[in-house]
């Protein structure tokens, strides 16, 4: 059994804590304490020798978890490691959890027989319920206006939210709500802004009144444990607050999914005509739509175990680690480059975090300390440090942070592989197209595969919201997660290579070695799906015309060659904004004119005759582009960025302008200047463009001239002065994301300020109306290219405001076109008139939603 | 030349100075810490000196290790594992040596300070003992390269240590209990930096200024 050691400054504190622990766990836990110094340990302080003794006293091969209070307790515990024999030292896990909460959580986990990683993880998580519980219940009350805007569409529930909402769920897990499912339950409940109370109902009774135990807080692991929920028990859940409804839905879903555990004896619904061949395994999670049929290929990490030996030459070992990190960096760059060109910059950007992880001083220092000080071999030092950090992230309440845990393990495992002498490859090659079976659906894996070769992916672990899942969906690779179940002899991992399998990524069903009859049925299903897909696409290639005949142009926002391809597939009539940043990021020198021209031409080819508005470089101090030597700014969004930067870096700007002009000879390339706020900027930008034209002329290089020129309206200044700008440009594109951020003075990346980010805010809508009117007087066109252009509720509003063109992410095009076809201009105009006088985004959105629902 | 006897003298002198300066160190600590630094060091070095009397470790390395283990066991506060690590690393650095040359001495201090940095994870400017010890060690190593003798090396080391100690006054603490005070830690001399200064100064006092060397 895992041993527990408590290190404290105070002996009475440690003794009392041990008593407390005994209340929680009936089992005789191996627990020891090292607390106090001096005579009879009466004085406050810690003693490394005492700690080492305490560890020895409860040592077993299962390992030791050490929890400590503060200050010297941490230093002394660290020191104690040096005083212990190697075989003991290697089993010790220091846990940074708060002493009281952490110790109790750890003891519960140990008693439950969890492994040492889980024990530490649960202990770290022990503070989360307390933080949640003590959080001010309605912090948005502090100011008047934002309180309203921060409430998203759910505002119309009004008074309803004051009364608790209720739901009854049944727990079907074999062992009831034991530690791990309870933690999942708590995590889910804590993720929402709602007060959740849970009571166990008397078994066999249908009445909500017959409460057997509780209610207790749904976000307290220990309270939940006191309910003693067993299989088949029904729980009454009451939720109050903004997210009451959503938290109940989420918990209900969780219960249906057996609280994250695969339940071998619960059969999932089986479709009547197509029974999957092995039903008990069917506890799968659909990840990425599509039907895959093909032979199995395994992507196995045949990894040798992490070695345990100590090393003699720490510096050489440190060098070895540096080399492994460099190899990994190279592989990541390779994958990033590849994703950048296939899936676009935004998807590729997730690998930036990977690269940062490899440079993280905190991680490297910890590893170095283990290598240099304790002579731990680099593989083990790196592996343990990465695991500990990932565990710490996993224990945080924020789902984004939790996702970091998976990413850190993903990047960390590449370094381990390299240290173990395995090749860290950038790209994965298969002998023939196959369905890939993988232990986990990681971003690294998806980035490595070629969608032409990989028919589908079956992962043993993972969830639909992981970065890997998102990448798979974007790459259009069908995928499911099929957990390896206990006692399951036919799990995917055990299938021999080449076995024929099929699965449906939208339902999670799968078939192993289907009979020819079954195979035909699956093929038919696949063909039906493809036909439905192409039919939806076909309609999306028709223009978007309202019922009374007004045409709204639908364009795509693009940031890569891949985006352009998708845009054409989905029926985009133009590229409304081509973000050129992808040409500049992730490289050490600026792209040459030829390089840029080539990629732009490639995009032009994909677009046929459709226009492409090429937006000039739009970056600032918030992006790391080494060769631009961008200054670190206190307010990067208000600093030297975008057009301001281009105007100050004439060489960079000229290169880009010349590339666009040259690409314009064969394709309908146009120029768009971003983030204009003053008239002089657009005049100067135009001069630069003329200069580029003149130089090409002098060099007798063919290029497009004249070229249509457009500008982005992203600042309130540009919106208000649109009439003054109109003579200089052909077209205005309103970037509502930035316009909202600058109008409401709320940085859009700040998670605290998401309530300010709704572009349906009346102040923004009034600016849009102003731009449309000014442009109309000068006969110029207006487009909207922010996120609201793809927001179903916002589309009728924008059309009603008189916007001529919407530019959005390619994926949303079919839906937006469908909405426009249902509109009539008369009611859309009335909608705009009704919304403009409102004073809150929430009101505007409510009216817009109501209209959309009425279509 | 420094032998086991000189190391013992150093420890005894440290015991004396930390005892004499107990109230001063505690006063410094009461401004920005938990007012136990002087008390803890006095307790620790008194025990260490007594242990040396009882056991008479046979060589330099054993003497330093005895001091290390005693400090670890008895100091109680953060300075226990920190100074404990200093002497433990110093002990390792002196293993097998019966006499210490200037270079050995510089190596011993460097190893000890390296240990403190690893243990406490403090960096220069964090307002800790590192601010005293790092410049002292760097100066000694420089002096060694300049082929200056052991006496001058120690003198220059002490001068650098003193400068480092005084330089902690305007700093804001970033480690240990004092860091809880944030800006309010500015304007106070760091007690750890002060006791660390004494560690170096007393070495110079007993080895350079006294007739033993």
C-alpha cells in the first residue's frame, strides 16, 4: 500500500491531521509524520533527518506520497531525499497540495487502492472545491451595465434562474460514485457558474421528497463521498445560478456516459438494421464525423521502460537531454510547417505552446536539478518532471488548463522517445491506406498523419474536446475513441494488423471483421452519407438571395492554402480576407517576394476567377516574430501593430505589396489594409502601393495595375470617418472582432472580459450602420468579416443594416446561405430598426434570436 | 593552510558570533520574517559545536558533514536545510583532503553555495543569502585566477559578501516568508544575507586575522 508522510512545522498540527485522516479512511493506512524540532519536538520547525526516518518507517515498493505545510517544510523534505537510499528515493512523490485538504484526499485515494499518480492528482485537486465554494456567488453585480452584457443568451430565463432547477439522474457505474467518478462529477459540476446540491433518494421511491441522504454540495469531493452512492442509486440534483440549466444537462450527460467509466455490462443503443458485431465493447465516443472502412494498422509506442539507473557524468547527461530536446523541436517544427500549409495557421499555432514547453525554464531547472544534484538519468528526470507538471495542470479547475496537461505529456513523450534512442519523426508513413489504432488521439499524432493515407483513427483514450479531436475534425479524418475495457480480449489494441474494421465517426458504432452482408450495409451507409454531404455542398454553391431578391455575397476568411480549398468546396464566392500572417510566422527570416508570390498564386489558382482580398501583415507586439524585432508593449493591441508597423518597415511592406501586385497578373488579387485609424495612414499606404507599382514598372516586371484597394474598419475612428475614407478605397471590410474590442475597450483574449466580446452590442451595430450609410453615399460596398458574419442570429441583423457581403469561416457558409434564403428584406430592415435603439448586447441578441427562431 | 582544526575553529567561532548576534539577526528577521532567524541559528550552531566536541570527527569532510547533519536536525527554520546543504556539499567537496589550499577553499565555498541555490531556488536579487554568497564566491574564484594568496582571497571575498549583504536593503523579497510582504520588504536588510555574510567573515577572521594560519 502507498504510504503517506506529513511534514509540518507543528507536531500537534500533524498529530491532529492524522486523527482527522483516520476519520475518513477506515483502513489502517501506512501514515507517518515529521513535525517540530527540539526537545520532544515542541518547537516549530522541520528536520530533514526526521522526515527521512518517517519516510523509511512507512516505505513499501508501492511508493510514498509526502505532503508538507510551508517554507522550511518544503526545503527539508527536499533535503531528506538526499539522505535516503536510492530505491526508496525513487518511489517518493512530493505533492504540492494544501496540507489538510490534500492529505485527506490522498488518504481516501490510497484507501481506494488508486495508483500513486492518481493519489497525487486527487490531492492537488482537493483545493478546487473550496475555491469554487468560497467564490463570490454573483461577482457580476459589481457594475451595472457589464452585468447585463455578460449574460449571454440565457438572459430571458429571467426570474426562473432564481429558483433552483432540478434533475434526477441514476448512477450506473459498477462501483457507484467511488473516488474517480466522484471526481469527474465534481469537476463537471464545478465547471459551471451554478450552485449545485446533490441528495441521494430513497431507493425504489419515485418521489422527490424521499431523500435518503444529503443534500450536500456537488462540488465537494468529500461531501459527495458521504452520500455513499452505489450502483443504481438515484440522485436529486438542484442547481441555482446562471448556468443552472447547463450544469444539469452536463451532469445528466455525464451519468449517461457512466461518469467517464466504461461500463462493460451496459449495452449502448443498437440500431435495428446494422447491429455492430461486438456490442459489449460499444462504449465508444464519437470524435470526428465520417465512415471509415479498411484494414487496421497500429501506431504503437513500443517504448522501453524509463530506466532507473543513476549516472556518473551529470554534464554529459544534461547535454544528452539538450540534444533530445533539439531533435524534438525539429520534429515539431516539421509538423507545424506541415499543418500550417494544410490546416492553416490557427491549427498549427497549438504547436507553439509545445515549443514553449521545451524552453520552459521552470521545467528545465527542475530536470537539471535532478540530473546534477541527484544524478538521476535524464530520461527519468525529464519523464518525472513532465508528469508532475502535467498532473498539476490536470488538477486545475479550468478545462483549458487541463488540456495543457495532455499537451505537456504529448510533447514530453517525444523527448523521452528521443532519449531512449528512438527516432522522433515529423511525419508518419503507412505501407497502405488504413485505419490507424492509437493509444491516444494527440495533436502530435494527427499532425503526423496524411489524411490521404489514414482512412480513420481509433483511439483508446481521449475526448471530443481535446486538441487532437479538434484537429481530426478539421482535417476531416473520421475518428472514434474506443476505450480498452477490462477483460476485453477483442479491444482494438489487440487486433492483428490488417484486420478489416469499419466505424461510424458520428455515432461511435464499429464493426470488427464484418460479414460481407454487413460490409455492404456499412458501405451503403457511407455512400448515403457522402451523397448527403455533397448535396448540402451543392446547394451551398448557389448564391444567397433573399426571398425578395437581394443578393448577399458570401465570402470566406482564409489563412492558408488549405482554407482556400475548403472555401471553394463550401461555396465561397470570394476570399473576403486573406490573413497573410501565416506567411510570416514560425520562421527565422521574412519571406521573400518570390515565396509570397508563389503561395498567393497557389491560393488564386484554387479560387479560380473569384476575387481574393489580400490583407497586408496584421501583427503587433503580441506575436513573436523574431526577425521583426517587435518592441514589447504594455498594450500591444493599442501599440505599434498592423498597418502602423508596415508603414515603419518599408522594406518588409514593399516586398509584400510587390508580391501581391505580381500575383495579381494571373488571379483577381486585391489589396486590403488593416487597422486603419487615421486618414493619413490610408494616404501613406496608397503611396507605398504606388511606389511598389513604380518599382515593378521600372524593372519591367508584369503586375496588376491598377489594383482594387480596400481597407478594414476596425477602429471607431475609421467607422466614424468612413465618409472621409470612402474616396480612397473601393471597399470597406468591417472587422467586427477588433471593432468590438476597441469600441468597448475590452481586450478580446481576456477570459474575464468575454461578456464584452459580443459584436451584437448596439454601439458596434450603430457604427456598422454609420459605415454602410457613408459608403452608400459614395457608391462603395461594405462587408463584415468578424465572427458575427457566421453567427446565425446576427446574419439577418447585418443584412437588415444593409451590409453587402459577409466573410466568414468556410465551415459556416452553407448555414449562412440557408438563413439568407429564408429572409425577406422588409422584415430584416425592421429587425435592424428594432435593434439599433437598444442599449445592451443581451437585448440586441434576444431580439435577433427571436427573429431567427421565427424564420 | 587550513586543516581539520581550523575548520573546527571556524565552526566554534560561528557558534560564538551567531550567539552574540542572535538578537540582531532576530531583529532583522522581525522586520520582514518570523523573528526566529537568530534563535534558530544560535540553536543550530550551539548543537553543532557541541557535537564536534563530543565526537571529534577525524577529518575535514567528516567535520563539515557533522555540522551539516546537526544543522538539519536542529535549526528548524528554512536556514536549517539551506545551511545544512551548504555544509553537506562543502563536505563532499573536501572529501579525502587533509588540508585545504586556496583553490580547495574556493571550491568548497562554491559547492556549498551551489547547494543553497539548488535547494532554495533563489536567484540573485531575490533578497536572500544568495545575494551575499554568490558575489563572495565569484570574487574568490576570480582572486584564484589572479593568483592572489589565500588571505587576500578571503579578504576580497568578505568585501564582496558585505557589499552583497548591504545591497539587499533596497530589494523586494521574492523568496521565503519575507516575500509575503511584497513591497514592504524594501528598505530592510535581509537577515539571511546577514548571517551568510557572517559565515564568510568569520572564516576570514579566524583563518587570516588569527595567528593560527
